[in-house]
């Protein structure tokens, strides 16, 4: 169980997250959506303990996230954030093996099982052929998939991802979300920040819609992705329909220019 209890946080005098209360039960697939600057990434950083709430608290299984020993926390929670600075010329395989750090023995060396877990994660995310290439030589989409493989190699019970499909083509977007859905079906809790509302509608069980740092709405896809609520949050008209094949909602943005 993940809980936000009346959490507020801001940068300087600018509030970003205000009075956010939320429960995420174990095994849920939750999407976090909202316009740019609404506080989605800040919510993720608070959940990961990278930021400390200025009011309220964030807990994992009843313990405040900043009070978890980092090694123990890493065994439970895997993450892919928007920007990660890896300054040294690590290869893709070396980066993915970093996901095994919390599972290493007292000497801190990987064994055959760790390497096998890393290579399996790379195969699942389609980057196995990149194993020996330096991370800085990869495209943005390839880097994103390598970082996702690192999170999978970690074998956590909770996956927290901030725009994991950014910079990916449509094939790899679907592939990544299929992998997240597979992890979810195997019991993992998945919390994902996503800008593509159609991906959110197709894969998420519930959605947290944030707007200007405040909790606008949390509910099912059908409750959140309505014309009125999307219009209020994003300031754009959309057509909301239902896919006759999958039964999922889909949205088509409508131009604000005058149409003939």
C-alpha cells in the first residue's frame, strides 16, 4: 500500500503539490496524467523519497519512504525517472546490472544469476543487442529502454515510471506498456506518468489527474477521461470515443482553429 496523506510541496514560494491524499493498493496499475507543470514528476519524486514533503507524509506499507533503508527500498521499488545523469562511459549491460545492486552479496560482485537476470530484462525490452555499446552512444529511445531494463532487472514489487514511452516510436510505446501490463498481471504495482491519454486509457486501471499541483480527480478511466474533464484540465477540445475492438476509450484532439 502506498499512501499520500495531505502532502504539500513547493519550490521556493511556488506551490506545486497541494494537500494531495491518495491510496494506491498493492497490485494496481495507476496512471498519473495532467498538463505540463501540473506536478506529475514532483509526485513521483516524493514517492521515491527524492523530495521530502513540506507537509504531510508519503508511506510505503505504513513506513515513511525516507525512513526506509535505501537498499531495502530498492528491493521493493524500481524507478525510471525523466532525467538521469550517468557521467561515466558505462555500457548498456553495465547500466542494467546496476539494477541488481540491492540483491548483491556482502562482497558486492554480480554472479551468473545477476547477469542472467540483466540479460533477460534486456531481451524483454529489446536492447539485448546493445549490451556492449556505451550508453552515451545510444539514441534517446534506446537509452529509455535500457533504463527500463535496469528497473526490470531489479525485480521490484513496485514500478514507478515517469514518461517511460517518451522518445519512443509507436511500436516501442506499445511494447513498453505491454511489458508493464505483464508485470502488473504478475502482481506488481505500476505507477506511471504518461502524457499520451490514449495509452493511459488502454492500459491503466485508475487515473490520477493533477492540475496546477492539486488533486483534480482520481477514478476509473471512464470517470476521468470525459470531454468536460479533459477540456477543463488541458484547455483543449477532444472527441472521446470507444474503440469497438478493445472497448477502451480513445481521444482525438480537435483544432482550435475555425473549421469550415
